[in-house]
């Protein structure tokens, strides 16, 4: 397929959705962009037409299909996922799993020929028996206690299933590592943005990031070109947590694992907005992804893990001095 | 794709659209040139500065000064740190710092004697296969250290470590920094591909959990994973016998009931552990002997030999016998446990 004439982005208010819409619009001869979300983002160019669709609505599939046919949508970017876990398990499941199902129905009905799904390398799950670098073929083990990760694993299963049934459609799944950069913001970034960072006592895993621009690059290419299959989107190189903190001049607050998990469990139950205790497993075990396949398809990222981290840290510092 | 549609009015036609290579290159080039949100803000700030600050009169380039200051503030104290690890977490600086301690263990504590190094192929990765003893990977560290001292190859040799050991607090960062890698086939193959020699202990948990009266009896080598890895990577297999390590932590008997609560395969009882507490983890100063055997070449085998089960199991048993022979030789030649 050539470059699509019209691209629909679900989850326009998500980071990837909004930045990707801006990028596609900024291309001189780029495709038309159609945004789909619950509300229009307040800071977005007027050029992006917007449709309000609630993915959790039982008739969303019919409505989406109607929009896709009317606007002649050729490619869909599915980014309507929560950036941060919520304590509301039901709502999470409705939006992520059922929402994806609705979207897939609509894509099938409207004969959309390209689907790009935002995913995460977190779905591989942090386990002490992971190989050092997880390739795309590795099973998604997720995390038994993190329902947000479990939902996303289910989403990937749905997408893989759909893609098997429709060999004529190009389905691309981009599993991104933790995103770092001057403008990206989520719970992970929040965890790392203080001067004191909680860590698990006695563990120092290698971490890998991807810079926001490199991540968006991959998305842009996946929309414009034909890249079937699953790709890890990660920056080259990995650094131990302690080294990252030293590099940024941050202090670590090591807490023994049993105490840390209990405290975090209490905090997330009290709905203070903290991630579930499972989050610390990601700062304990290895879950590095092998980016080789993605680099071959989308080109070597501009930022390495170290550079992405420095870009994030230096932009935060600038904010302090402003 | 649905049927090709006619272009709408006002809609630009993209001649590059059907050329993915061109589109990719264009995207990448534009991406490097394009300004992000932050850079845009900086550009407007810069423009404002240009408007307000007198630049030509006193000959001060305020803009350059501003940019330099920005970079300075953003990255103070960051680039000066030469923090680097390789893709498996080996920290060369930490390894250099640990060298004197490893030398101390090697020369004074265990008085390690090394033989057969001349047969080991130089300047190319090998898969070293050794007998395992004790729960702590002292044998792996010492073999790696012996190889590093012999300077056979510019790459640091890596030793494979059981999962459960890497799941213990403090052991994980410590071993990773010094070149320990989780034992699994993906890791070994990746290391061999990058030119690093790998030291494997295919007895696995059976070797680590041997009690003292079973010492120096080399157990079955798993299901031939080591042989398969060597055939796939086309590297020679080098049998290694380690004598003396069994006496460093003689496991008298093991307690399996309390082990589950602690997350260990079993709780070992040695003459010093757990009686002396953490002091009991200090290994006994037995005399060590490390013997390298004749390499078994795998590059003459068919590349798909790893699927030939008969061949793999035959090589596996040959390898086990070679390791056992080295161990027996070491046992015969040593005058006593304490040398």
C-alpha cells in the first residue's frame, strides 16, 4: 500500500496521539488526520478535524465504522490507552480491552488497510528468568498483579488474532520502552523526576528508555510505510539504575523489598495516585527488549538510552531555573 | 486497500508517497531539522533577547552566552561521569577496581594452579564447560579471572549464573558488574556472537546442590543445551575441571523444609554456615586446581547438527567424561585438600 490518504488517530489526547497528529499535519504533503477521543485536546492545531467517540459505548463500533467509511480512512493509529494505571479496574478493562475490540470491529467493517497499535515492552513482564534481551517472539507474560499490563496483553492478543484473520491488512504493533524526553510525562517520569528516587534495596537492574522523538519517528513511519508485524521501539544501550541516578545527580532511597511492596500496596489502595506495588518489580528484575528488528525497520534512533535520559534530566533542570 | 480514489480539491498529491525509502529518509532528515516544542520556546526566547539586548555595541554575543549557559545549567556534572556498562551490565571500571581483590583470592586464598591453558584457542570465543560446586559462583569468578590473567582474548570472559542466585538482593548487582550473566541459551549465544568467551556449568542446580559426600562426581549435563549452543555458534567446547571448590563450601547436608520461605532451593549446612552467621559465607582456603582440557571442535559439524539428538547427546556425554577426567586428574595430583 502507498502512504495513506487519511489517518484516524484514536486517543488524540494521549501523548502519542497528539504529537503524532501534529507531526503528520506538519508534513507538507502528509495525509489528512482525523482525531478521535472523548474531548478535543486544548492545544492542537485547528487543522485536525475531531470526532467525539466513546470507545466504551456499546455502539462505538458502528459509529467508528461509519466515520471511517465517510472519511475514507485508510490507516488507524490506536493509542487510546491510559498512560497511567488507575485504581478503577472496571473502567480500565472497558476502555482498553473492550475499546480495542470495538475498534477492531470497526476497522474490519470499514476495510481499513493499516492499523498501528501503541504497546509497551512492559508487557514482557519483569522476571528474574528473562533472557537479557527479549525479542518480539518472546511470549508476553505481563505481570500478575498489574491489571493495566494484563489488559494491554489482552489487547495485543486481540490485535494478533485480528491480524491473523485479515492477512491483507498491515498491522503494526510498536512496543515502546519507557519514554523519556523534555515533554513526555507519566508516572514513570514522575517517579524519576524528584531529587530522591525510591529503589529496591539490593537490586540494580539495567534499564532502557526511548526518546520521545525517536518513538514518534517510529510511529510516523509505521503510519506512512508498510511495516507489518511487531517491533520493539527502544534506544540502543542500557544503563543500571544506580548509574542513571548518579548521572543525573539524584539520590536513591533504597527500601527493603518486603517493606517497599507493603507500603506501596497501601498507598495505591488509598488511591493516592501511586502505581501498584507491581511497579517496583520493573525496578527489580530485568525486562530489556531487543531493538534490532525495530532499528532495521525504522532506522537507528537518534538518542541512545543515556542520551534520552540526559535529555530528560537536563530539561527538568531547566524548568527549575526558569 | 480499497479502490484508488480520485484526489480531492486542495489535497496535495504526494509523489514520494509510494516510495517508502524516500519517505523514511525524508522523515528522518526533517526530524533532525525540525524543532520540538522546547526548541520552539527557546527560539522565541532567543528572538526576544535579540530584540532587547544590545549586542553590537559592547561586542558581547548575548545569544551565544545564553545558549552556553543553558547547556551548562542543563548538564552540569553529567558528562564528566564516564558511566558505561556493556549490554550485559559488565562494568569495566568496577571490574578493574575488583581485580586486586580477585588477585588476592586467586593467589593467596586459594593459591589457584592452572594447567592446560596452552590448548585453549586464542583470539576467538570459546564455550568453557566446568563442573560446578557450591551455591556461590566462586568457581565461575576464578575461571574467568584465570582466563583474564592469561590474556587469551581482548574480550572479558563471562560466566553464567543460576537464576535464583541473580534473584537474591545484592548478589544481582555484584555479579552483573563483574561479568556474571543469567544462564540461558539466548544470553550465551548473544555473548558468543559478540566475541566473548562464556563459562557454563551445565550441571545446573544438580551441581550446585551436591552434598559433600557426592563431591567431584560430575552430574548429567542437562539436556545438551551447551552442546547445542556451541554447534549453533560454531565455537569450540573446552572442558574445564575445577578441584578444590567443593571444599571451599562443603555442604554437609541440606535443609529443604525451611527453604521455601527464604526463596532458596535449599538451606545449606556447612561447617561454618549458618553457625557463624554471615561469617559462615567466607569460603574455606582450600587449595584449588583448574585444568583446561583438549577443546572439542564443533565447526566441522553440520550447522543444523543441533537438531541431531543422537549427535548432541553423544557430544554431551563425551564432554561430561572430559570434565570428569580433568577433575580426576586434579584429584590424583593434589597432595592434600589444603595443598
